[in-house]
C-alpha cells in the first residue's frame, strides 16, 4: 500500500499547538507502519462527497482526515473534530478530466437566493458592474489550465473584485493560470497526461502529494514546512533547471519566486547528468552559503552520494582555499588596514582636496576591484557608475596615493581579497586545470567584480559552466558593473520566474511598489517585474506611524502578542530594523509582547521557539510567517549617515536605490502578515508602499 502525504496536511499540522503536533506525528507514524493496527480508530465520514475519506482519532478532540483505498492511504488534513469533518465534507479527490492530474477539489457550494418581501424600496446608487475577466476565454481552455469542471462557471464570471477570492478555492496550477491571464500574460499549458497515466505522477499532482517511502522521509516531511523539503519543481522552473546552455546563464525573478530552489536543483541535476563532475554551489557571503548547505542537505537527503561532488562554500572562502593550493599561502589585508594606508599615503603626498571616504570609494570600487596595476591603466579605466569627473591632473595625484598603498602592501607581503581572486583566476587560466566543472551562484546580484573575475575563469567559456540566480531588485551590497567586460555574457540565456510561492499577493503587491516595473543591469539585460503572481492571499499589510518610539513599541508589542494568540509560534515571527542603532526599539516591543527572542548574528542563526530580531541586511535569505519592520523613520530609511558621506553624484542615486532594495528585502521575508512602522515623519518610501 502506498503511503502519501498532501500539502494540505502539513499546512494544517503547522497551525496546531506543539503538544498537538507531537500527538499527530505519533499517529502518522503508526498509520505508515501498520494502518491495520487495532489501536487506530478509523471512522467513515458520512456527509462527504468522497466516500474514501475517513477520520482517525488522535486525541479527544484532534482528528486526522485520511483518504483510504485498497491501494493507498493518504494524510489529507488535521484539525479539531468539527473543523476536520467540515473540511472533509467540502472536498473530494479526483482526476482532472483534461490534464489528468490528481486534485483535491473543494466542492462548489450551491447557494439559493431567497427573495425577502420589501415594503419600501430604497433608491440605490447606480454602480457599473465590474466586467468579467475571462468571459471570452473558452471553457476548454480554462479546463486545460486545470480549472475543475464545477468551478468553470465561477471562473468565467470572475471579476477583478472576485478573482482573489476564487483562486483560494482552486488547485494551485489553476490559480496561477487565472492570475497570469488576468495580468495580460499567456500561461504555459500544463502537461496533459494520457488516460492510463497515474494521476499522482502528473507534475501538478507532485506539487501537492508525495509518496513517503520510509519513516525517516515522513519524519522530515513533518518536521519541515512543505516548501522546505518538497522536491517538486514548477514546470517553468524545471525547464530552467534541466536546460542545456551554450554559455553562462542567469535566472531572475522577484523575491519568493524560487530562484534559490532552482539553484539547488540545478546543482543536483548537473551531478546526476555528469556522474564524474564536481560542482561548486556558491554565493557572496558565508551566512548565505551556510543556508544553502542546509537546504541542499534537505533536498538530496535520499541521495547522499551526490553531496560528495557538490561543494557549498562562499566565494571568498573558496578563492582563499584555492589560493593556498594553487598559488601559495597569503596574508590578508583587511579593509581597515587599507584605510589606514590610504590615509597615511594621502598625508605624505599632501593631498587634502579628497576626503577619506572618497579615497576609500575610489580604491575599493575602481583601483582594487579592477586590479589596476599602473598609471596608464588608471588614466584610461572606465569609472563605471561614478559621475564625479576627474581631470588627468587629479587622477595623477590620486594614482600617486594608490600606487604608494600598493607598494606598502607588497612590501608587507599582504594581499587584498580582490588580489586573491585575481591570482586564483590567473592560475586557473594558465594551468587550464579547473577545480570545478560547473559553478552555480545564488544571490548573484551582489557578486563583486573580483568574485566574478574568478568565476569567469572557472567556466565562462564552457557550456553550462556558469549558472546565476538573482534579482536586481534585491541588490543591497554592491555597486552595479558590467559583467560582459569580464567575459560573462548572459544575453540570450536569461529566464525570469513569475510565480511567487513565499509571499502573499497583498504583501508582494505592496513591496513591489518600492521598485521600478523594469530593472536593467549595466549591460542592458532587463528584468521585467510585471506579470508576477502570488499563489495565495493574506491580510493587507499595515503601515502605521506614531508620535513617539514608545508608542510604536507599544503597538508592535500588541500586534506580536495578537499573532501569538492566534496560534503563531515565536520562531515564525521576526522584527527587522535598519541598523543596530534601532535594535533597542524593537527589543522593547518584544519585551512588551512577552515573546522570547534571539538577536540574529552574522551567521543568520535563527532558533526554534524564539522570534528573530535583526537588521535588514541580515534578513537576506530568511523567511517568516509574520514580520514587523520597525523604525522606518525619516533619516533612518534611507539612512542619513550614508547620505552625508556620499562623495559622488552617482553614489547618491545608488544610496537611494540600495535603501529601497533594503526595505524591499525586509518586507518580502514575510509570508502572511506584514507590519511596517515608523515615528513621524516616516520614510518617504512608505508613501510609495501605501
């Protein structure tokens, strides 16, 4: 007998208390081990449309709804007695007549209109009815997108006002198709399986139903939310993962569209397709690399040998390791070391017209980043993104400072991280021996010039050699630069994901207002954010302004307590602020709510049973059911300290762009609930969100 679990079961399990969840898990294990065990109490549900639905007693009030046939047993739902029975009475499991996919279909309720006699008809204002969105779409086409037959009439009659409510009742593939049609796009046709095909093998069915082959797999399924452990890929994602590319490729998409999932699956796919290959799965920082490592273990837990050929490591860490192996040991010069040398060199040269922040910016983004070696190179280098014009005489004065710093570093036997990447890239190019056959890069929008130089040497000239996943709207750490100038050309090999699985429609819509509809990189590659759809609804985000920080903390504390009272676990909540200076305000709110919390450090180490508190920069890569973004005051977002240190006109524009991206990143960590607060006057960005 096949034992399956549905995503509706894991979703409903997540809403129970910890003690209730423990009891349900024990029952689930018993059902998998021996469904005929005499201690299991099955009860047929009489009023359901599907006679294969049964309830299984967990405790005095908790019931698991299962779908039981001679060939299979599936966990479908769990809740308190009356709610569990009500769920089953409104559902049936069936094969879609067009696509062939197994679907849990909500039974369409028949509503009778009762005429009530009225003695006086009050005049009503004339309101033009909203036009149906899909009146011209043939029923056969709607069926082809996976809309259940009994919901066809509702789909044809849906308007802008009723569409989101309708999609809550439909299978995910049908919801996504209708939302995409409503935004003016043409959905991809789903797979139409043959009459003899197993409906549970259909790609759309595998999104919601999974066969549990052993106790360990079931334990993982019950311990992690559905989206954390499922191996399903949306058809659009699968195509990106499995495609063969003639050169470097990139997948883009707004927050929550599954770019990291695609990167993980791409790594696993390549080692399966090329059994003797070695793959580097990487990103720009150690904390994000740690997160990738955890997610990869979950993905390939049943194929441990794949992990032996996939290295998950941050770019700077892998370059440092390869430098030791192929070039030799090196002593690193820190940023503070270089700042000191710049100050001393400028003082020795009597160069006072340029500020210390300008010298550091010119060094870090031009001289060191591009590894400029001599005066001729600096005289002609393109200072991409920097609008402050420098006469040749000024450049010559500056080069004297930078050249002195380079000489001091050489005398001390120290090298910058940019120098490490350059040396490793050169060693790989000279030897022709590449340590990796393929490299997959997550959060590619924040990869630096030196890091991309190293990646280009690894695989820019080879089919499938480089694969990038990123979102220009989430670039918060790096200035933009030309990838093609380093030999990484992705034109013609770029894809955009448009289905958002992580963030509700309401939160995504509000956050998207912070960014332009279309973003472009320096090479002219465009990311069009239009047409993105979320697969579920939620409450409208709250944006609240207060007279004082204490009033703000009081309100946020009340909201956190309310979320807890509604059954949300502490670790499902997070509070973000712009920088460490605002942490005290957030801690006050958490104390008022009586919520146990942890301040998340550089390793992004969240803790089960505790709410997370951290800065917006450290929010990258995290996900929560509910998020409060606090202290979004004027002069905090964007941060006035950053604005005051700007030394270049283009830098000012860049500050505003990255501050917008930063708020966008923080807001899109939320799945269901988002609260954004500030003390009057609030950030100018809040007006855009509202």
